[in-house]
């Protein structure tokens, strides 16, 4: 009964979404739900509904996607990738397109994977634009030695390209707002109608109240996922003016936002003296709020969480090889967030900063698998890098490196 309600909610959300989404069920990946944007991507019409994915989209044979989907179904570990090329036959025409996509397993109430939610956004044009811009920049560098009219014309073209990119960012932000509103509205209705049913007919529903509450819980999880995706989108596209800010104040503000979690777990957060840095205050606050939240969430049962935030100045020559910074500084601020929680195996280090990657099921720990991806994006926006070290049962250390120029 609950799975039927959950699927009905999911189907309603999917069909109203502007983003291509499909529900693939069973080991054969039966296409159970696919919205119009997804059907347009496949270019086969709605006749694919009810067919195994391999039979409905035969051009997937020989490409990595079916193997990846089988791995996700088998392991229960989500998978996401960006700028991924794919060969598609759309309306009888073969073409190569690029996608940002994710495959997220869904489980029944026994925790067994029974299907996969597939989402994907075509970015073929954006990739082409980026390649064109990169090519333009390379040509500009070749011409930079000649301070003549050709350089001036090229500079103007580059400025026009920058303006086009800014307009594209504005359009993306508007799209993110509209998508968030359109996706949240049906969820709000599910939650409101559930409240009405419990209030007006609670005495008559008996055990049916449990199903309503589970339905509302599922809607709430989807609402949280949408909010986290919107936060990730905003961090990817918005750049506030950087200024000198106190990391101590940033961390204290993030800590205040998590007061209820700290009180609930009786956690103790130790913060050493932190430096002034140049950066975006709101993004830096999100960075440390997510790192603190992560440290508190994955604490050992029955153990009072202890979190230490330490700082040191690091010369460029002493930075670990694992740190790959976008813009190399003369030195780095290193901030370590250290917890004594459950930890994780380091073989997952290449996945934890990717969108939708979860090392634990939602029945064990709440979350959408976006928090650490936001951390990675914020640090990259500031020209730095973030790395992690951990062992199961021995806690984790997340190290943030911010360059000093």
C-alpha cells in the first residue's frame, strides 16, 4: 500500500518535471514511468513504456550505460557523471549528445533495491559553447604578441562571449527557481491534504493514519532533495563579491544554525583560532555547515560526538599531493574538520564529493547525497581543494585548502 502511494507521488512529480526523469524497475530495467522530456531525449515515443530499457533503446548496446545501471542495481550505490557523451537515435537520426546524468537506486521497505531513478540533462550545446570559448581563448593567446586591430577585435568577441555566458547563467538561475517551484507545489499539496485527512477523518482511518504519515514522509524527502539540488545549482552559477571575512565568525554562524542537532546529540564542537580569508561569506558558511552537519550525523550510537576544527598555515611545497587546486597559491590556509564518528572506507574517496553519492541507506541516515558535493563546489569556487581521510570506526578528517595569493 505504501509503495503504491509512494509511486503515485513520484509519478505525479515526474510528469510535471521539466527535467528528463524515468523510473526503471527490476533487473531488466522495465521503463515504468518516463516524462515527456525523457521521451523526447530517447526519440522513440511512448511505445517504450513497459519495455526493458535494452529493447526499447537498442543503441545503448555497446555503450557503458547498461553496465553502469546493472552495477547500481546490484550494489545499491548511486552513480552520477557529467559531460558524458552518448550515441542516440532520435526520430530515426543517429547523433552524439552530452549529458549530466545520475542513476539512483530505490529500495522497498525491506531495503532491497527494486528499481532505479534515472535523470539526465542534455548539455550538448553548453559543451559546444565551452569548447568554442576555450578555442577562442587559445587563439587569443596566440595573437597576444601582436597589439594590433586583430587583437582588439578578438577581445571584443571574448567580451561578447562573457556576456552571453552571464545571460546563460541568469537563464539557468531562472530555470532553477521555476523548476523548484513547480516540483515543490505538488509535494505541498500531498502534505496539506494528508494533514486534512488526519485532522478531519483521523478517527475513522484507524491504521490508515500510518499510510498517510509514510506518504507525507516520502513527500518530505523529495522536497528536501529538491531544495538541496537548488542549493547546488545556485552555488554552481552565482558568484557574490568576495571580501575579507573571519572564518571564526563563519564557523560560529554555521554552528548556530545547527544548534538543534548539537543539543539533540549533546555534541561538543572545539574550534581553534581561524584566519581571515577572502571569499563569499554565504558560500563559506554553507561549506562549514555541511561539514559540521556531516560530522554530527555520522556519530557512533551512544557516544557523545566530539568535533574539532583546527587550522594551520601550509607552504605550497608542503601541500599533500592529493590536493589539486584550480589556482595555485603561494601558500594555503588548511582547515581540518575532525570527528570521532563511524568513518568510512577510503576506497570510496573518489565518490563522496559527487552528487547523489551515499555510503549508507536513507533508513540508516537521512540525507540526499548532495551536501559534500556542495562543499566541493564551494571550495572549487574559491580556487581551493578539499580532501578526506577516514577508517571505519575511527572517525573522519575533512581538510579544506584555501589558497593565499
